[in-house]
C-alpha cells in the first residue's frame, strides 16, 4: 500500500499529546506503519557509558508515532490524500481538498 506521507512533508498531528502540531517528517518506517516527526513524541533516553562515550549521557530524541495520526498540510490546512495514476503509469499524490498535487519530498541518499 502506498504511503500518504513522505520524508520532508509538513504534517498535522491529529491526536495524542502533540495534537494540532504542524511539523516536518524526519523519517518514514513503512514496514511498521510509523513516522518520526520533528518535535513530536520526544522522549528522554539514558545512554550507558561505552568505549566511544565514556561519560554516558541523557539524550532527548523523537520516537515514531503511527502513520494514521498525521495528515499532510496543503495551504496551511490538513488534508487527506488521493493517488492519481497518469497514462504513462506514474503515480502522484493529490490533496483530497482542492485537488492540488502534493510536492514531491526531496529524498537524499543514505
């Protein structure tokens, strides 16, 4: 099943502690059906000392949330996504409200 959000998209968080937040998608985890959104679901993780980091530390980082809890933002408003297939077989994401084509997110190499 194709994903309605991609890395780099601006999304609206629909539920949870960060409800109403508009932020950028940092990572998409399609196998788990989850996304990592900047500044959403931030947790504190205690890192044990090791050879690289002999001091140890406390790190705050974003953890994944379910993909169904976010919607892409088009013109400042959240919208659902439809997929349009062109005659040459390419598939594009289209906003359900207004029919505007969603910008392709820039995906860099790993």
